[in-house]
C-alpha cells in the first residue's frame, strides 16, 4: 500500500538552534565504482532525460539496487547510475567515513560524468548522503528521493553494531563456504534475508594457502564510523535548504522517519512529499513494486 500525504509539505519547521558541524580535516574525494543501467533501446525518448543516481545504504553496494535500477531505467526511460560508496563494493577504501566525505565523493562523481539536473535516490546511509549533496549543491540536483531516513541526528539501531560483530566473527573463523559464514551470523541476526544481504560482501581471500571467505568492506573503519552514520552534517535549516522536489519514502514498520522528524524535514526540504510503504527499513527489497510505483508517480511529471 502506498499512501501519499501532501499535508506534511505545508508543515512549518520548528526552530533548530544547533550550528552546522564539520570535521576540520581536509576531504579527499574517491573515484566511485558504478553500474550504468540505460533505457531500453527499443524505446527512444523524445528528448535526453536527466540521469538518476542510486546510492545504497550501510554494508550495501550497487548490486543491491541492480534490479530496481533496471526497472526505473526501463519505466522512466532515464539512465540510472548505481554507485558504490567509499568503503563499500568495488570503490576504494579510506579511513574517513562520514557524510561530508560521502557527499564529496558523489559531487565529484556528478562532475566527472557531467551529470546535471539529476535525481538522487538514496537508502538509509545513502539517503543522508543524497540529502547532504542536495543541500550543498542544489543547482545540480533536479529532485531528491530519500528512502527511510531523515535529516536528523538519530542513533542507529543496535543491529548495525551486532552486524559488525558477526562479520568479524566470520572473518576470524576463516570459513571456506558461505553456508558456514551464515551459520556464524545466525546468533547476530535471525532474518535470513538480512544475513544474505550482509553476505553479499563476502569475497574469497587469496593471500594464504587456503582461499577462505573474507569481507571486502573494511570492518574496522565502518565500525568506528557508526556514530558518524547516526549524525547529519547540517543542523540549522535557516542556513541552507533544498527547494527542489523531494520525496521521502518511509517503511510503515520502521522507526527511522518518525512523525516527530517531519517538521525538520519540512524545514530543510520545503517542497517535500511523504509516501508510506508497507515495509520495514529495507523498503526496496521488501516491497519493490510499491516503491517503484511511488518513484514513477513522483518523477513522471518532473522531466
């Protein structure tokens, strides 16, 4: 079920008094890996349409968004770039992992590929990254779609810390098979779907006599970054806003976009719309067709 509630677009934001918080360290942008999903060749659009850039969440990768990227490229006839964020997938690793760094990487990606008027779609960590880019470079962003996250400081669920512990236990065991890795993860996460999601990061190590399973993501770096992932780099909506079209999608069984966050969303993104989808935090995988319908309806009249 998809519920579009335009009432929230008219909410007057509550005053937020904190100032923007940044690390003083210089940012080093990284060249991000990506997959490009192009519109079907048998349907040539009348005009070139702006691209969509799809940004995954913590412990995810561009592979997680492959199916939905293909669907959106087909149904909207727009190219879709599914990217790997730093310290994820096939992209480079770096000790710094916060939203300023993640956003800088995306901004450099847009500049390198000469992408303008793009639609940014991001889930969870990717949602806050997309929001940060939209606030920093609003002239480059045609529209924004945030999946189950809000522009607020909010503690991550304890599950993410447990995931790191479980993945570290897998690495320490130097298992040979993915099924053995899954057995080790069971005490840390009962959901098979989530365990399978985490295990998409397994690769076969070749630095020893036996090719054991290890994780391609830097677990120590991401463990240290969990507090950063709960943060949001902008605190004062009077300092910066994104006034373009914005869609906030939340799962009805998730707590990441509570009603209490809606005034803050409205202050940073005054033209936002809200869609509730019957799902938990993993909206796209749990209810893909409802998500597809919400995105297509939102974007159809904006290109």
